[in-house]
C-alpha cells in the first residue's frame, strides 16, 4: 500500500480549507484517509501562525513508515524544517518558442537595416 501525505479540500465555495491527511494513494482526494496530521487555511494571511498547523510527531512517524508527501505538503514540511525540498530549475521554460525566436530575429534584422539606411 502506497501512502501519501496530502491535502483534502473542505470549506464552502470560494472559501477553501484543507486538511493534511495520510491516505492510500489510490483513494480519491476528498475520500477515505487514515489519519489527519494537520490543517492549511489559505484564507489567512501568510504571516499568521494558524495558516499551516502540523502535528509534527505524527508526520515524522508516518514518514518513518514510508509515506511520501505531495509537492505542496513538502513545501510546508520544508518551511517547518522537517524535510528538505530540492530546488527545481527549468531554465528552458523561459526560452521563447521557435516561431517567436524567428519573429524576434526578423524584427532585429529589419531594425538593423533601418539604422544602416
């Protein structure tokens, strides 16, 4: 059984509230879970202590049993100092596509001819 530490959504429409739970990876997002290990309230200000509440002992126990946190939960655990989140870098994402590069080259060539004349 593959375990995940992930978010389940609650709250009203346009007022999200999340519970951080340990669940089987095959169960639905808001479905059955094994244990609740924290909460996340994105409506609170970022500097509020109640925005992310983690039960550290439970989380450490589940991590020792092999539970894998999702990316968002891993961010919370990294901020709390429980796990280290590896830095991600994709410098190719900012590079324009082929057609945009061709248009930029054509525009630069046209500007170069305008200056030479």
